[in-house]
C-alpha cells in the first residue's frame, strides 16, 4: 500500500484527490494539510511514502517550501500538483528537489500513475510539459526574459504580476519591504521592463499567471 500525504489549500479539491487516489486500491491518503506550516507539522508526525504538494498555498513560496521539506526530509519524494503548466515553474520545482510535476487539469488522467511512479523511486512529468521543456532546452523556443530570473526573483515576479504591492509580497514571503523593493528593481532591469504594469502585461501575454493568482491568505 502506498501512503500519501496531501497538501493543498482547497478543501474540496483535497477531498476529490483523496477519492481519486483511494479508488485505485493500492493508495491510502494518510494525512492532509492546507498550507506550508501544516504540511511541515504533518510530516513531522507521519511522513508517508510521498507528498503531493500544491505550489500555490498561503505562506511560504512553493519553491522555498519544497527546499524546506527536502532539507527536513531528504528521502521523501515530492510530487507537485499545481495550476501552473508553464515549463519555468516545473524546472524551478524540479531544481528545488521535486520528483514529479503534474498540472491539476491532468490530475484525473495522470495522478494515480504519477503517484505510483514517484513512490517507486521514479520521476514523473506530464508528457506535454516534458515535450515543452525538451524543445526549450534545444533552443527552439528562444530564451524569454523571465528565464533569467533566480528562484527568489521568479517568486517576487509572480506576486508583482498578480498585482500585489511590496508590503503584501514582503508579508507572504517573510521578507522586509526594502528587500522586496530591491528584488523588484532587479527584475525590472533583467526583464527590461519599466514598471509593475509592464510585468503584469508580460505575465498575461506569456500565461504565467492565472485566475487563482495570487494565493489567498
């Protein structure tokens, strides 16, 4: 039996994921969390065979949370389940230590397969996303400005593109307002943009934000 921990801030979605997984017959959801803090507390009590993790929960940024979990539980496989289908987010998550990356719109068809593969020590990436990343690595899509950002800059960029101000971003990422302002300046320079409005337009044009951004508190 594969034991799974679920971390997602949407209660109804967690219930649906639990039913989907447990209907497979060989998977048991052993615990659930609604945010990063609860996820860390849950893993201290019951680690399970793997963690299914949403990247857009309240509190700590998704990539930072993956790193934190891997530091505390280095052998625990993490399967990211998210709304973000862009390869940039997938690459950042995998670099941070995730063993798999799956979009929520593919969950019904692929989640059970992904859980089994990751729990067995393998890696999983949605076929369409894997193809997109492969093309980018071969230089067929060209380098986009946001690909120049570091992990932290990408996190700040996402919140800026969602319309949050520096104070809100500082609170969500546990940074000072001054630090966020510094990151914002770097992002504008690296991406050759004039202001936050330009970042919003860029993110919409390249589908880097969706209706669920920014995450709710």
